[in-house]
C-alpha cells in the first residue's frame, strides 16, 4: 500500500502544480548566482577600502627582520640537531661495547 500512496502523492503534486513550482524555484535560485557573486565582489571591495595598509618602508624593514630571524633559528636548530645527533651516536656506540 505504501507504493500506491507514493504514486498517488506524486500524481497529486503534478495535478496541483507543486512539482512545477519546485522546478521554478530551482531555476530562480540558479539565476541568482551571478547577482550573488556580484554582490560578494562589491562587499569585498568595500571592506578592502577600510583596510589601513602599512608604508612600503615598514613592510621592507619587517620583511628583513623576518628573514634574518628565520636564518638565525635555522642555523641554531642545525647546530643543536648536530650536537644531539653526536650525543646519541656516542651513547649508542658505548652501548655496543
């Protein structure tokens, strides 16, 4: 009886036009896509106009500081890693004797 009920319900939707309205709503939502994208781009431009951008000299100086810091920590961790490797190597060699 459940199969008959679904067929009857489907027929009722077709007769009352509910199925057609669902298709129309889907087509309407599909057509809204370009307008929504255009609104999004407009909002992004408005928000970006509120951003305070730093001067070029400040960007260069902070970039230089970041590069120097990365170089320093790279060398530091390389030296620490080599030291720990040598200590572990010595411990393992003594363990074999």
